[in-house]
C-alpha cells in the first residue's frame, strides 16, 4: 500500500531518513498558519467586548483652591479623566510618535510589532512589546497585566473589535486617561498635576514630551529618583521630540526651541487629608450636601471636581497665627487640651476664605471651626444691641450729644433704656447687668430673631431665659464670622459658603447658583452698632494694628464671662474673622475652665483669640481690614 506521506523518507539511510524535505517543512508551516488563523478566528468570534474593569474607570474626587490650583485628590485611584479636547495636540502627537506611529491607520494591531513579540517569545523572553496604543488601552481597560499567550491573544482580538466600534480619537482619549505615569498618577491630568502642578491643557510640547516619556515606565524615568533615572528620562525625552520631527509632527525649527530639559517639580509625600486640608474638605462636603443633596458617599465614588472658596495663603496664615499663639504643651496645668477654631468670611458674598479646624484632621477629627457646644459669651451681646437699635428701644444721646429720647431704627415701643453712648461704654466694660436688662426689655424671642436673621442657626441658640442675652448660645466660628459679616455689610446678609462650582466627568452641576445678599437688618441701626463695636476694637486691638488695618469693629468675651471659652470676632470692609479658644476634658468629657490655659501668654487665656486674630489680619494684603465708613 502506497504511503501518502513519505516519512520517514525512503531512499535515505540512517538519521537522514527523519530529516523532512523542504516540501514537508513548507506544508507543516502552512498547516501551522492555518491552525493559528483558525484559533485566532475562533477566539475573535467568541470574545465579546467586556465591560471595563472597575479600576479602569475609577476616578478620584479632586478639590481645588480658590485660584484653581489643586488642593487634594481623594480616592483609591488618583485619576481625573479629561476629554481629548483638553489634551494639547502636542501631547497627542508625542504619544503617537513614541508609542504607535501607525495609530491613525492601523487596524488596532501592528503586524511588525506582533512579529517582534512572537520572536521574543520564541527566544525565551517575556511576552511583551509589540503593543499598539489600541492594544495598550485594551489591556488597561478590559484585561489584566499578566503576561500569558491567552491574554495576549485576547488583547489582539479585542483591539481589532474596538477599532471597529470606536473612533481613533475615542481610543486615544481612553488610552491617555487610563495609562500609568508613575507617582501614583493614572491618566494625563493626574500626571500633569503630579509632575508640574498644573492642568494638562497648560502643558507645552517640551513638558508633554516628558510625560509621554514616562509611559515607558514611570518608575524608571522619574528624574527625581536619582541620577540614573534622570539620564534615562532625558534620553527618552529627546527621543520623543526627535521622533515627532522624523514623522513630520513637529518642525525642525520648533524642535530647536526645546533644548533645556523640563525639570519636573520634586516628588511630594502623599499628604492627603492631613493638616488643615481634611477640615477644608469636610466644610466643602457639608456645603455641597446642604445646597445640592450630594452626600459624602456619592462624592466618594469619584469623578467630581470641586472648586472651593479657600485661599491657600490665607489658610496658611491662619494656621501660623494659631501656632504662634498656642500655649506650650502643659502650660498652665489643669489637664485637658487647649483647642482653637477660626474662620474668615468675605463680607461681600459670604465666601469662606480660610478656617482653622484643629491641629491635624487625621488626628483631631472634629472641625473646631464648625463645632457646636462652645458658648459664645459676650460676643453675643452685639445681637442684643442690634435688636434694641432695630426696635428703637434705646434712649438718650446716640453720639454723646443727641437730644433726650433719640431713637435709631424702627419706631420705639415701651420705656426708653439708657442711651447708646452708655451702652457702648457698657459693651466695652463687659457690663453683664446692663445687657441682661437690655435683653429682658427687648425680649429673648426678638434677640433670637435678629441673631437668626444675621446668620446664626436656630439650633445653636440657647434657651430663651434671663441669661440668653449673655451668650449661652453655641454657634460655630463659621457662623459667627458670617453673622458679623452681616454687620459689616450694613445689614445685608450673604450666607457663608465653601464651594464655587462642581463638575462631574466634565459636566457642570446645577443648583449651586447663589442668591445675592439681601437686607435683613435696618441700615441705620447696624451703622450705630458698628460704632459701638469699634469702641470694643479700640479697647482690644493695639494702636499699631489699627493703623495697619484701618477702622475695625469687634465683639469679644472678657473676664466677666462665666463660660469655659474665649472669643474674638472682628470685621472690616472686606473680611469678618472669628476665633474661639476652649479646653476639652480628657476623653471628650466636655469643656474645662480656661483658667491657667494661657499662663505663658500675656493677658492669659482670654487674650489668645485676640492674638490669633491680630496675627492673621496683620499678615493680610492691604485694604482688607478697615470697617465700612459710618456717617
């Protein structure tokens, strides 16, 4: 019977019988290619486009300072996806030139690159290399990073399918948003912030080339990691630029302009929510929840970009002011821990420029700037005086020379009380009896209404009893600064807020529009109140500070207050700033007296809020301290 395959070969002897002929070798090769083609076809037909990996779509929620610079990125994955329109064309060209020159025309894979990968595998090397931008996007988005034949085959099939269902711009956008650049940065926006502290759309071609160089391996090409890393980064950076010239994506004249290596900024330790940042984020989250209903749980899913009102320099200045005034550890004895809380609000619109929430948000979890439970004492008396002035209940001279029975504000009701000048002096002296009588005459309910109209929350107000006028209420520093800002605005109120705008995956969120400031108190009454509070400021603040800031009006606690806290709240024509100091019992068992807490500070514990306020305001830019002119 005749054999169909002449193997072992007839007419040969010894081992030569087992050496295939060239026809047999060609047939085997053809059979292998057909089998491989069939396998690829089967895998292609049976491999649908899966859903993206959760990690590939995960983004951080990013908070920004008032000037637009990034404050912090919060989330498990440091990624902020951006549309391709926000990525400079120079960066797009650099990525294509360095990673996949045929990207715009290939079917999702490169035959030459695939051949290199197969040869490398045949030689015993790792199964890597030869991947197009589309294949890398598939690997980043749909697959794992394992190096196996099965994964590589699936990558190839999915790349072809993706090329048929998405445009090249969509694929490039996905690739640039999912790639890793080192420094825990996923995507070009996070990379631009990590290496240059800016938005990706502000990168020039030189910086863009370095970011693309990092795609090779961020850890090996980060110049900050050592001299060898820097040499590799410079070499790859030059290659990316030169490659663009070679492909006609950059002119030689433009390339000649980029000779200096674009040094990235140093690596920063991941500070996250440490220091004051955690308190700022908490304030922004509360503002968003109150105004839009967005909860921290929703924000935690990522994808939000939140522009806040916080001024980086002002926050730092307030922190330094507190640290400069803080008593030494253990000073004064008595146990417990001295706590500071502060907030600074812009008079014109209620924007919170700065706050101090505590020593560190990762160690002291409750923000002292937004805490309840700290009585405000005599710093509440201006609301009592405002209510009396509104109702015209104050008799006597208004400037030390008016006729008897003079009134300020709405028409009077009931018996006349001591004149404005007398009450101004009582306010400076801290006369408790005078304001207890005034509060009783005006009525606690009327005082409460004025305080709420000015901006205090009803839930923070104390029991409407005989001591209500003396400051048993417990508003936060943010609310006190906001309410005094109403006085600075001559009776026009703008509620404090911390968030300017929010976008979610590029779409602007609605519901953050703010109504203009509205009148809640009589202008003439508030002007008279400001004159009284200027007397307090003159008695409190040094002459040098007043010369620097201009006219200032203020409320404060004093030695006659029988409360375990001290306050100073002052305002000028632009800013209203409130500072509180209190002492907490060990284990969170309530408040302790401040006696001795500021033993190392001139003036004792009661002077600490004033010291913080003065240091903060003296460091402010000119023009922010003066109070509004009163006629």
